[in-house]
């Protein structure tokens, strides 16, 4: 894991391993990353891609998601 860097901005998020559960509608085991800020970047219903990396995972963003993320970063810098 590479850890903190000036180009990394930490955000509040909750991460869960969500087991199969008929009560919640979870049909397969998966990982949930929950954050209102992430929902502004990757909107409900949109898909992106994820890959493994040393110490964690990398979530790639599509062009429109990158534009939204850059807008959010610009607003937090002001």
C-alpha cells in the first residue's frame, strides 16, 4: 500500500463485505463502499471498473465521472 501522498485526498467512506442475504436482496457476496461524496462522482446505476493493487483496490473512473470528480476537487480547493 502506498499510503498518503499530496495528490491523494482522503474522503469519509464506509466499507462493508456484504454477504448473500435474501432480507436485503443481496444475491451474491460483494463489497459495498458507501459515501455521499462517491455518489456525486459515480451516480446510482452507473458502472465503472475495479482492479486489485498492492494493499487494496483501484476504482477507475469514466470520463464523465472524472469531470464530476474534478469539479468537486475544484470546489474543495476554494
